C-alpha cells in the first residue's frame, strides 16, 4: 500500500463552501504532482485537522473527486490518487462544462456585455489611481501565467482580480458588483478554460491589448477587445467536447 504523504501545502478552510475549497486544494496537489498517482491521501481525520472542517465536508469533497475519476476510495484502506489522474484533470472538468454548457454560454454572453461596458467606462473615466491598480492586477496575472509550473487555482483568482480591476476603474460600483456575482458562478469552468493548451499566453496577450486601449483612453477599442476576449471563450465552450473519462 502506498505510503501516506505529508499534507502538501494545505491550509485551513476559513470561509464559505468548505467542501469546494477542500476539493480545489486537493485538485491542485494532484495537478502539481504533490499527490502522485498511486499515493494515499491523508486520512479523513488528518484532513479534518488540516482543513479545520467537519468530517462531513471532507467526505463530500472526496466523493466529488471520486465521481470525477481522480481518486478511488477503498473502504478500510483510505483514498488513493488514480493512475493518470493528472492527465485527465482537464477532462474531468470538461464533463462539468458539458453538463452545464447552456448556462455557462449564457453567463458568458452576459459577462461579455458587462466587460465591454466596464472597459469602455474605464477608458473614458478611469482615474490615475484606478488605472494603476488595474496595471498592478495585470502584472500579477502575467507573472503567474508565465511561471514554469502554473498554479491554475491561483491564476484563476488573478484572472478574476484583473477583470474586476477594470470594472473598479469605471465610475460607480454596480458594474463591479454584477461582475463579482458572475465570476462566482463561473468558478468551476474557469479552471478548465485556463488550463487548455495555449490559453495562458492567449489570455495574457488579450489582457495586454485591453490594458493598452484603456490607457490610450480609447473606449471603442477597449470595449471591443474586452468583448472579443470573452466571445472567444464563449464560442469555445459552445463547441467543447470533453475527453473520455478515466477507465
């Protein structure tokens, strides 16, 4: 039986949706190879202590990973990472996209319209301070996206932060609030979107174009580029077919 590894960089769950956060941290460990194929996960008791949650939350997270085909739970022995789990990470999330495709496409259409308006308003009315914050968020995303071993959960957070920084540069607060809600609904799909081959450099280049148009105070170009950025993702999602699951 594989040896139980030390908890690889897990942190205690302190806010809403503990099951989702446990799942995301375990997914990250699997994707980065910190939990290798065949490795045993820490016991339920150990995971409860590490994450600071109840056994119910841990069991729900493990059940979700098992349903995705990434781990196998052997009664009396524990949970183990399945062979090929890292290679099929994207495929597992892909089946989520297929299941929720219509909702995702609709949400992205709304988000594209709001992102377009936010970029237009930021270009026309953004203050120097707000644009500096946008630049800081943009640079943070670029740095994370260019890492040798990208951490997709972190990159997804920085992607959201960049788009919200554009909305923050627009006058008033409603756009940012609306986009915060939309990004929250797109959390699961964002991971597979960013993980697809070539997407990180594409996103970085498209963000750069949006930033340049906003700094040039060109509302028309900024809005068009922001809309096109989301449109490409929406069109990909509409045509997406998931790889076959782990046998």
